[in-house]
C-alpha cells in the first residue's frame, strides 16, 4: 500500500531571491497523486496500513465542506478498497469537492458545528455496531500521520538553512520536526498558519521575509508544497469568476 514516488525538488527563480543571493526550492508533494496529494498522502499512509492490519474495511473521517482531506480519504478508499464515510461540518451544501467525494463512493453525513466538535461521540453513535469501521480524525491528525510526514526529510537531496511548510492541524509540522531531529539537522524550521490557500500564502510569507532581509545571503530555503490544489475549485465556488 504505497506510491513508489519521491516528489521532486524544483528551484524557484525570481529577482527577489537572486538579488539577495538566496536560493528557494519547492518540494513538490502536490505531484504525488492528483487527489491524494502532498501531506494528505503522507498523513494517510500509515493510517491506511493500520486499518488494513486491523482488518478494518470502512474509513470514517471528518472535515469541512471544502476539505481536501475528505477528498483524499475518499480517493484512498476507492484506490485501496475501503468503504468511506465523511462527517461534514455545517449545513448541507453542494460543491465540486463534495461532488467528487460522492463520486468516489464516500457517504456524506452533515452535522451542525456544535455536534461536530464531538467526533468520537459521532463515530460511536453511528458505528458502535460496525466492527469494520476505522476512525480517522479531521485532517488525519495522529502520531501515525506525523510519522508519515517525517519521511519527507529522508527524501531531501541536500541540506537547507530554512524549511517552510504551511500549518493547519500541526501534524505535518510535527512530523517534519521529528524527521529533522532524527538526523540532527541544523535546518531552521518555520511553520506558517495559513488558510484557505495554504501553499500560496506560505510562499507570500517567504517573499515578504526576503524583502525584509530576513535571510542571510547564501541561504538555501526549502518550501513544501503540501498539495490540495483541487481546493482552487472551492475558491471558484466562493468568489465566482474574476
């Protein structure tokens, strides 16, 4: 249960960095899979293996109406032969993300925001008599997910002075920090809390820091593209045509 693929590292060229003798590279985790991309696959990898090990056949998880995690779980279920159910936070809506989830076989259950806060109770209430159901927290947040994210460090072709990633639940950041600690890396890690377009806002922050002379000349910077490109369709749903 794996994708035999290490995402490439590509250099980003721009006068902002060239003028300050800074090198910026992008870890293209968005290329791992069209729907189970980036940190979504890394976080699900060991959860799926654990579900298979426990002989579970039904993945149950949680997310908002535009959740890339819901879509990734639905796609993983279709790919590896699991049933899937997603608890969706808020009122019932129709959008491209949830349409794709349904198309991939995911059952969607809409719950109000107050009930959504009690995920374990929701899982127990709906699946207490289903021994095949496997609980996956929102965003895949878990120690197993952090382990999957830590493997990103093992794929890096060289060392960097700074490593940036967008931060949602914090699982990806925790995993990367663990990976850097394991190899005693001196890389300075930066987790940036961004929403709703994670990688775009992360790169904006890096540009802003460069313009403020935060980085020393000669610095090598790695930014992690954590995937979720399908979420751009959610922006279309929200804001319409530009």
